[in-house]
């Protein structure tokens, strides 16, 4: 056997061993935290996890925006129970998990401790979380009534529009400023540990398929509001000049 052949076989063997060690490590961590090992399991990093959760919440905002527009134009022509389901999803997945358990416990305190402009931004975001919870209570209360009163139409539409405007900016600032600053402020070891903690917490709060369950719930809501066909939402061409 030639020297080149020996070398290729050695490299191949080392590559297979490295892959095996990688999968073994992931499966070992899964077993350590009481989860069933998954084939080809790949850990989601903390910042990626936070940003993909924003994706679910942004889809809820699209529902709120659609609901607000319909209420403003026709008063009560929306599936009100489904609007309540949207608020329930935003409460459990967005406020209790994403905001309280992750951002307010792990992300914001690190940045507030640094002081300066980034600390002020984190404090403002915390205040916006609280305002969002007040709005979720309000939406849920109206949804439980089963109908939107005549006097409630305009205030509800305006509240939904205000919430969407606030949270779109809120999530964009977090994605582009807060999360990168937080990742830079902690060590690689801390970041790796928190990535695992975030994943484990998601599993404890929502089960093994927590994120996937949230995706399924928002997809069902979108379907009820006629928002599930992406192609149908393509904007009309601009006017011919």
C-alpha cells in the first residue's frame, strides 16, 4: 500500500472518529439533562435561540396587525377566540419564557451592570416588556367576552397597532444591538453554558418540542386569519409612472 493511500485512510478514520465524538458529546449532554438523545442532534446557540423565538413573536405581531386593520374597518369581523389564542401564545412563549426567564434573568442584568447607553436601552426594553403584559391582559379580557363592543372597536384597534409598532422596534433593537453586546460581554464558556441552559429550560417549560409546538400554534392561528398562504401576501406592483 502506498504512503498516500495510508495517509488518506488515516485522515478518513480520524474524521469518522471526530464526528463520533461530536455526536457522543451531544448525546451525553442530552442524557445528562434527562432528554432522549437525538440522531444528528445539533445544539442551538443562545443568541440564535433568542432570535428564532423573535420569529414566532413577529408572526404573532402580523396577526395583531391584521386583526387591528379589520377591526378598524369593520368593527367585529375577526375570529375573536383566535385573537385570544394569539395572546395566550404571546403570554406563555413570549412573556413568561422569552422575556422573563431568558432576557430579564440572563441578558439584561449583564448589560445593565455595564452602565452607559446600553444599560439605559436594557432598562427601556424591560419597561416595554411590562407594557406588553398589560396589553396582553387587555386583549385576553376582550377575547373572553366573545364579542367586541361598539365602544371597544377603536380602542382595541389602536392598542393592537401601538403594540405592534413598539414590539417591532423592540425586537429589532434586541437582534441588532442587545444580543451582540450581551454575547461580547460574557466569556465563551459562559455563553456555551447558557446555550445549554436555554435549551434545557425550553424543554422543561414546553416539553421536548417546545419551539416546534410554538411554530405549530402560530401556523394554526395564521390559517384562521387567512395569513397562511405566503404567496397571497405578495405586495401589488407599484403604480406605473
